[in-house]
């Protein structure tokens, strides 16, 4: 069963929306992105001005396959 976390001021978490979250002691700002239909690692990387390989490493992805509704740290 998946948990749905509510962010203050929003009714819920949905695919394609972006939420800012700090993660870990380093206080680097990560974004939680929920994959929507048609997204690729390259398109997500372009949207966040980063490299697809960095997204793969941060999320410990073994392949470039993404699934609708999948949560990614960007």
C-alpha cells in the first residue's frame, strides 16, 4: 500500500506536479516529481536543467524505463 503525503495547502499529490523537499543532512534541495504518461528521463532532466544520469543515480534506477505515477527525486 502506498502512502500519500499531503503538502500544506494542497489537496493531495498528483502525477506531473512538482513539490520542493529538502532531503538528508546536506540540506540540498530536491524536487519530488511524479512521472506522467509520455515522460522520459531526458524530458524530465531538461525540465529541471540537469542530466538524465544524475536522475538515474539519485533514484538508483537500473534502466531508463519509467512508469506513470513513479516518484523521482530530481
